[in-house]
């Protein structure tokens, strides 16, 4: 869900960071994403007018007894117009 929302947001392009965070928060609420917040999405600015939305997080879930499953997710979606 996170990758889909970030990719969709990046494809809209040409937004300032505050608009990006607000839009991500609305999408987070709709898709019920709770493992990561929009503040955890790094907004990188490129030197030639480009940029990227970058995320890197872990999801942890308890399996049984003292065994947990830990998954690491990372991604980078280029954004034009930053």
C-alpha cells in the first residue's frame, strides 16, 4: 500500500513539500496505513529541478512465542518539479 501511494503521489509532480505531506496524509487515512507516517517519507530535492520521495522502514509482526517476523521495505520514486 505504501509503495502504491508514494508512486501515485510522485507521479503528480510539481508540489511543495507541505502539499506532498498533506496529500500523503489524506491517502494514508483512506488506505488505513498505520505502519509508517507521511513524516517518515523523505523529500529529496535534486539539483536540476527533479527530486524524489524516499522511504525506508521495517514492519514487525509477532508469529508465535518469542518469534517475530521483520520485513524491511525501501523505495525511491522520482518526482519532477521540486
